[in-house]
């Protein structure tokens, strides 16, 4: 867009940061209670500065530049990864109803009631933070913006560069079935998952539940373990998922152990709270697998039932051991699985997609 409109968009980002009291805070700073941010039920109108008719490489590059700036200001990368994953993770390959009813990476998560599903608690803040990008570049779909923010977050944190494809078409209403996303712990009935989604994911074991969730999307065991490795990045919050603690020595913002570094080695500012799987949770590496397989790891680091299963299950374990011992192998497998996840159920225009 013209310089004037880019300036307006930058001011809107600053307004979001100022309004909610965040400046260089972490992902959790933007994870407000569900519905608290007033996310619109309909997309924002296209800005006059750019046609919303056709996505171009230039508009994708502009959107990427804005997202990079938001990440620099906020360290919200883990939150953006979760947003994109939860948008795409509704996909059911066996539904014959077609796009967009089969779910997937179509931007539907921005609508209620999907945004208010229990598994999506806190994600309204991520949508709100990315709205200025959509205003500045209306030809770029929400689905593309969400997936782009996720891929850039991984790369900025020191992870692999994802071979992303763009041109996704946005759904215009929510994906309403709730229950297609994975559970980390069993419910009160002793089961992981349930029967409320497009297909039952209920199982008494975490490995069985994970397979029902991810096989439904088209993943195999290798993909499941690779994607689990993204827990190296970010935190869980008791007030959203019910998991972890309010804060630990790695997240309290006070102790020496809580000092966080970015991939470039600089110290990161963040809002204290939550529980992390790794001690340096703003860096994307293979620490997750090393810590999971270390009986002497600090007890304040998360090891959820779904996490433990990647070493306990005989089908998962060979991949977990491989990624523990070889970060390059993990990055290669993760990049492949992330790309697949980001394209699940998506409709592209043009059909072959675009590269930024």
C-alpha cells in the first residue's frame, strides 16, 4: 500500500500493543479470555489502498514484513503457531462434503463459535493482533496470514525455513464441530478425546488418541512425532488448557533460570507465567526430545501424557530417538510435516498457489 496506509497500519499495531499493555511481551500477553477482544464475526472491509481481488507476490511480501515487525515487538511466535495449527487441525480427509466443510487451513477460526471452542482459549488475541495485516493487505486471506505468521515464527526462532505455499481462499463461517483437536491429558472419565468431533478420537491411551486425531488428517507416526517437537517452543497455561502451573522458575520473569534468549542470542522480554517444556522456550530446536528422555530433567518442565507417549510407544519411539540425537533430521521432518499441516483442506487460487 502507499506509505500513508502502511503508516496507518503501523499505528494500529501500536494501538493494539498500547491498549492491552504489551510492548515486547511474549505470546501470552495477547492471549486474552475468550471473546474479550471483541473479534468481529465478519471480516474487516477491504482497505482502499489495495484491491482484495487477487493476491500478489508483492502483497505477500508486504504482509510478511508486517508480521516480522509484530514478532519483533511481541515475541508472540508460539501463539501464532498455535493459531495456525488449530485452524488447520480441524481437517477430516474422510469427509465427502468438500471445501470448506471438511475443515482445514481456511481461516474459519476467526469466527464464532469456533474461536470460542475450549481448545482455542486465548487465540482471539492472536487474531486481533494480525488484523492490521489484513487491513493493509486485504488481498491476502486470513488463512494465508495465519499460516504465514506460524511459519515465520518458527524460522525467526531458529527453526527450519518452511517451503510455504500461499493463495488460500477464506471460509466465510466457522467450522462448528468441536473435538477434532488433540488432548494432552485424559478427561475425568479416563479417556483422551471424545465423540463430539467429525469422528471419535476417544481412546484410553494418549498414543491411540493421537493416532485417531492425526491419522484423520492424513499424517503417519513420523509426522505425529515431528509435530510434537514444536512443544520445544512456547508455554502452556493453566487458565486456558488447565495444564501446567501459573508460573515456574523458567517463566516467572524474576529468577536467573527465567531469563530467555532469542535465536540470535539477545535477551527476550516477555510477560511472566505458564509452564514450558524447555528451559529456553523462545528458541526452536530439538531440546524437547532431549528433555523428555532425560529422567533427571528439572521437574518444573512439562512432560504431559501425550508428550511421554512419543518415547513410550514403540511406533513413535524410533522417530523420537532420531530427533533427540539429530537436530537436522528433526528440522527436515518438521518442515515437511508443518508444510503438510498448513495446506490441509485448503483451496488455493491459483490452484498451484503462490510463493512469497
